[in-house]
C-alpha cells in the first residue's frame, strides 16, 4: 500500500495550477460533505438501536464515516484524526440541515455543483482528474485538501 506522502505526491501532479488548487479547496470538501448527506439519506431501519442513542449515530452516514476513517487511519494516525473530525462535522451539519430541508436533494445539488467546479478546474489545469487513474483518489482528494489547509500549502 502506498504511503500518504506517495498518494499526495501523485495527486499533486495534476494539481499544480493555483486556480485549480483553489477550486479544489472549495469543491472537494463540498463534494465530500454532499456525499455524507446523500448517504445519511438512505433509510436506516437496521440501525434503530443506534438511533435511540442519537440520530447522528443511527444512519448509514455514521457507518460510512467509521469505514472511511479506517482507510485514513491506515495511512496516517494524524490524518485519520483530522478526517474523522471533518467527517463528524459533515455528519452534524447534515443532520441539522435534515431538520430544515430535504437533505438528499440539497446534497445532490451541492454534489453536482462541486463536480462542475472540479472539472472546470481540471480544464484550466489541462490534466485529467486523478480518480480516473485510481478510484482511491476520491478519498485522497479530501485528505490532500485537509493536509494543505493545515500546512498552509
């Protein structure tokens, strides 16, 4: 398995243009957030015991957060912590939104807008998105953004 540094180096190859980077700093978290919202929207009758503890725990978004966090923790403990915190924030905000609106349709709209931005950024960059080479880059992108934000890059 590649190290986190190796993933970031490979991801960075198609993310050199500053405009593309800025677009990614906005769109990648929005896409991640929207995916959490869409996953949370999946009916979760199997998770009723967890729902009784708190509704955030009783949905597929929480289960997905645990599984995705294992990927990040395997790469790096500190990145695992950062991504766990970011994912948990996404869960909480999506939960609050679900009390106000149809979170699936909101998330789908954010998802589409985020991907339009991503593809526009790659058009500016002149390089294909990394995930076309390896789908794992769909999980590396959010970690790369978090890493860049925490390290001021």
